[in-house]
C-alpha cells in the first residue's frame, strides 16, 4: 500500500497540474515529473491521485487530451490546457498568492 | 457545461472504449515509470514491480478514476443491477421463493388497501367533498323509518330553513323504480333529490342540464329526469338526442333534461343511482308510500345533507344545531302523531335525542364493511411483516454463505458502502419483482372480492373499480421500499462488516456465530405472528361454523324466492291484487313446484316491518320491543314448512271486513298471556288516527327466525296479504320437488309470458340468499384461514432453516459428544431443547399479543368468546407440532451422524 500522501488539498493538486501544463502538453508521467521538478521534490504525486484529478479536470473542461508518442516511442495520452484551463490557472494562482501571503503574515505575527 | 454533457454521454454509452483507453494510459505510465527506475540501475522485472507498487494498485487507480467520471452513480447502478440480476438468476430456487413470498405479502396488502380505499376511505366525487355532511337524529324516532340516517320531510324543512351553519342543505331518497319502453322493462336504482342537490354538490351536466331548484318547487309539477352518465351510455347507447325525449318511469312519462357529468353516480357509494328525479315527484316514483304531501313527522325517509359554511367545523355545526333540533322535538312531542305512536314514558328519552353530523360519504354499506375490512387490512399487514421476517432470514442465511464472496470483493478493493449498496440493490430487485407480481395478484383478488361482496346485479357495473389508482400505487411502492429496507438492510450491514482475513482463512465448518441469534429472534417473531394469525383464523372459522349451523328454523332446501313490484308498472291496487291471484295459480302449474307462498316482507334479509300494538291490557312499546309483522298469502306457512300449533292458517276466504291474524308463540306469551290466544284481539297503533283492538287471532305458529340468522325469534304477527297495506311489493317463495335451480329459467320465461312489464328481481334459492348474507363472515373466515396457514408455513420454514444451520455449526461438537459416549437420544434432546425454547418464546409472545388484541374482534364473532380457550390452545398445539417436526428433521440428521464423520467434518 502507498505511504500516506502529504496533505495535498484538492485545490492545491489542481493548481499544480494546471501550472505543470502551462508551458507544454504532457502525459501523466510527465505531469508527475514536472510537479516534482517545479516544487523542488516537495510533492511526489502518485498515480492514485494524479489520474483521477486529470480525468476530473478534463471533464470540467480545463484540460483536453490527445494520444501522442512518448520519449520512449510509446503511445501515450497527452494533456493540454484549454482556454478555460488557463483562466482557471490565473484565478487560482491569484487566490493562492493571497492566501499564502495572508498565512505567511499571520504566522510571522508574534 | 457542454464538456460535462459530452463526458456524461461518453461515460454512459462508450464505457468500454473509455476503459480500454484508461488501461492503455496507465500501462504507458507504468512503462515510463519503470524505464525511469531502470535508468537508476534496477533490473527490468524489479523496476516494473516497483512501479506497480508505487501506484498503490493499478485496479484501485482505475476504480478511483471511474469514481470521478460524470454519471458515475448511473454507471454503478447499472452495474449493481446487472450483477444483482446475475446473482439472483444463479440461485433460482431462492429467488423464486423470495419473489413469491413478497408477491403474496404485497399482493394481499394491495388488494386490501385498494378495497379499504375505495369502499371505506374514499370521499364523494363532488366539489369540496369534506365540507358535505349528513345531518341525522340520534336515538329512537318512534315511528316508521328507512334506516338510521333518515329524518322526516318536515324535519328536513325545519332544519333547512332555520339553521345558521350550512350555506345550503339538500336531501335525497333512494328508490327502486321500473323503467320501461318498447318490449323491455328493468328495475333500476334511482335517487329522488331536492332542487338544491346538484348545485350544492357542484355536479354539472355532460349533456343538457341538471335538476334546478325550479324543478322541485311544487309536488307533481315537473316530470323531469337526469340520467347518470354510465346509465346513459349503457342503456341508451350514448344517444345524444335523448335530451328532450320522454321515457317511462313507473309507467309515468318523464322528460329527460340532461345527463350528469361522468363518474357521478349519486351520493351513496356502492349503490350507483341510474337516474335522478326531483323529490317533488315522490308520489309517482314511490306509489307505495307518501311522506311528502302528507307531511308525516313519524315517517323518517329522507337523508339530509348540508354544505358547511366556510370556517365552520363539523363539531361547531353539530353543537350549534342542537338547540334547533331540541325545539323541533319539543314541538313534535306535543303532536297527536307522537302520542299515538309512543307511551308517556317515551317522552323523556325522545327529548334527549340529539343531532349528529356524519361525513357525507357515509352509508350503510360502509358502516357494515368498515370493521371487517380494517380487520383484513390488519391481518394482511401481519402477513407482510411475516414475509419480511422470512426474507430477512433467507437473506441472512445467504449473506453468511456469501461471506467468502464478500471477503474476496473487499480484498480486491470494493468499498464497504459499495457492498451495502450492492446487497440493497439485490433486495430492491427482489421486492420490485415481488411488487409487480403482487400488483397483478391484487388486481385478480379484488375482482373476486368485489364479486363476493356486492349484490349480483350491481357487481357488473359497480363503481368500485378493481384497478388501483395513484394512491394505491403509491402504497405499493411504499410497501416495496419499506420491505426491501427492512429485510435487506440487516443482512447488508452484517455482510459489509465481514472480516476479510477471518473469512478467507476460515475454511472450516465453524460458520460465523453472530448471525444465529438474530436469525433465532426473527424465527421467534414469526412463531408469534403465526400464532396470532392462527388464533384469528380459528375464531373466524368457528364463528362462520356457528352461523352456518344456525338455520332459520325451517327447511331451506328446495326453496326458491324472487321479488316483484307490479305497482311500479303503474298498476292500481285492484289490478295488483288481481295480478297476484292470477300469478299464484299460474306458478302452481310449473312442473316441479310443490307449493307457493306470498309475503310482503322478505325473510332473513335484515328488514322488518315493526309497529306498536295495543290491546285490552297493553298499549304501545318502544321500537326494540315492537313485534315484527308481515302480510302473507294462504299457503305461506305450508310452503316454508312452518307448522300451525293452534287454530288455523289463512285461507283464500279470509277477506274483509273482519280482520284476522296468525301470531307466533312469543307474541302470545308477550301480549296475550294466560289462556288460549285464539279468538283474542289486538290492534296496530297508527300515528294518523286512534285505533281500537279489532284484529282477531285465528292461529298460532312456533317461533321461527325472521330478520336474520343471529336473532332470537321476535314476537311476530301475520295478516292476509290482500287486505294489507304493504302488498305493492311482494316476495314469492316456491317449494320445489326438484333442484330449484332447474326451475329458474322456466320460471323467468313463464313470468315474461305472464307479464313482460313486471321484471323478476333477485331470483335465487333461499340457501343462496343465506350464503350471501354470510358473505362477509365467509370472506373473513376463509382469508384468515389462508393467512393463518401461510403464516404457519413460513414460520416452519424459518425454524427449519435456523435449526439446520445451528446443527451444521455444531457438527464437530456433536461428533466430540458422540465420541465421548453420547447416544443419539442425547443429541436429539440437545437440538430439540433449543427448538422448543424458541417455539415457547414465540408462543408466549404470540399469546400475549393475541390476548391483548382479542377484544378488537369481539364484534366480528358469534357464539364464542374472543379469548376462547379451545381456539387458543388448539392453535398453539397445531403450531407446536408443525414447528416441532420442522426442528426434528435436522435433529434426527445430527443424531445419525457417525462420530468419525462428524469429527472429520470441515
């Protein structure tokens, strides 16, 4: 059984996935790697969380998917942001920055 | 939004492709992950295994992806249903038993609820039916009457003109009239209604117009008639040109002014009126009695209705009407009509009479059927409960047997909620199938029940339809959901608690123990309910047997009866009398007829003509003690087989001016005590004029029943029919030498030849008539017997199941005991002790229940106590023997096990 996930709020995971796909389209493994990379290894998103999130976000219309070829020449499903996904990324980023600023201020206060 | 809809569409209709794509996507992920690990120097096999492990289980990932799909619930439901159907189909015996049990439970309940709804609960099909009430007078009326809900015409006028609580009042009188035309004639139920009837009820016309207040202002002035919609369709084939034409009612030309709106058959549910006539035409429609123009206050005949003013409750109205009623009674008590009908001692009780309001839908049929139908509803409720207990037991047994299956499903990743849902889906499937079959069953049962309940000539087009409406369907769905939750939830919850490791490891015969106490309890409940139903069945069957063995006191075999009413054909009194005399001769010539008797009053139909009598030494009497009277033809007693114990019977020569009577022994004891009654005289009290004792007793007969089989014969007096006042109706009795049913057709044909305009009504044998009068008792007895037997069967099956299971669980223990020297008798005793404890506990509970509920059925019993010891003990013995045998089978099987086999038993 997998070790307990670090407490990843659903909104956080969604935001990380949107961010990971902001530059280029990626397949599932790619998204996982990219998140590890941009969070400097803090978040290691397992398949059990990643795929449900990807499918849910696709159904919400934020992502679209297409079959392509992976770096190992294998057929893989690539995800990309839609227009709605970019908008979501913007609003969610702003919200998150507000929250993290507020949290940081709150925690520094003695 | 659109993307969601598309996703939903894909998820529902392209599931397999989505699943294939998901497989491929995850496969790619795994390969990429293991390639990464291989780059770190891990061997390919190990890399792949690690990758798989890191995902936390590929199947689980798939499952959680499916969980986020739009419309996942629908998907799951379809999956559950499919799986449920497959599981149930794999076990057809279980499935069939379960569905049959449920169908019986739900079907019986639906049939009864439908009957209850339509016969007892339903309101009138009019505007605001709950605001329409019947106004009646309680207590003794001291006069003649047409039933407990009627009042006199002048009293109706007093109430109508002086009350403060009704926006308006109307009244009606049900009459049987003859409709004739061309070569056909028929007697049909009619309603004579006041002019305010249709407007107050808010019933309109489908064609033409309804009766208006103007039509009902002056007696005899407006010969108009409104047809009921169903009668217009059936009798006149829906002929639209009927409005404005005249039809003959009682040979009186009446103009059809309209057809009432569909579905309205008058205000007496159960006796659909075919035509509506202004009550001012009473004289023409009921030539045998008046009451309208003579304004008699001692003849109660109209049923009065009022529509409550807005904001006035029934209780308020009843209170506020009381002073008015009292002032009417104060006035009536002064009238000579009253003083002639009652003794001075009757004044006080009469003045205590009160006004009472009843729901407008109330009538005699409802009154009679309310208790029996509620009783049957209660019985069927108990049967449903039993069926549920039985199914819960079956499902528990199945859940135990399926513990391994459930454990496997839990182990490979099914959630517990999912398992509960799956098991509930199965029980819902079962109960839905049960409900469908039950509904069909209920439809059939209701058709049969209505036929039993209703007079034969009304049954064919009776308004109580056997097709259930929305409320009944709601009841069925409710019953279905309730049962499936009741019998499905317990096993489901237990099933979901299954310990994976325990169940998978545990391959031995030591089946889980926790279910057994629950199952025992369910069996105990079944035994208790069965005892309750068996006791009920015993009480009702014995009541029926008591009633059946009563007999009226004269031989009823070979006795045929029918009714005619020539006066409804417009015959004058003289023509009617001559008609009877000629008919009497004619009937005697029919081959197979031994003797013919005429009587103005029917026998054993619950009706009676009662009147106070006076003589030298006595005067008047309250109605309960008034003798029962009839007017009869010369051969009446000979035809019925009633002997003459003193004096003589009437002859054809007993015609005026002298008045004669034949009395029974009770009459002689009560009114003419001491000495020979022959030659003594008495008189009939008349509220219209003073009378003297001028009727001479010429004969005495023994006491025989008159109104119904349950009565002790009342005092009776008979007068010659052609001299009487009630001769316009006549009941004819034929004693036959052959089976009376062989003569029925011949008789009809002869009557038609004799006079085609006088229809023969209610032609039947007296035995059939008696059978019909006991139909409610027969219905209750037969249904409760069926329910009792069914309940016992279910309890026995339940007990067998739980005992067999207990024995199987203890096989190894039994083996050890036998190895240590126990003989088969010890094993049987061991098993049977538990069985008997279970039965005993069930019986004790059942006894307490039955004793507590016994009083509720007292009024439905005859000739025995509701706590009849014989019935109670008998039921207990039957149940103990049946259930004991069911327990003995597994006990015997256990005792015959060889010790070695039992020990090796895994």
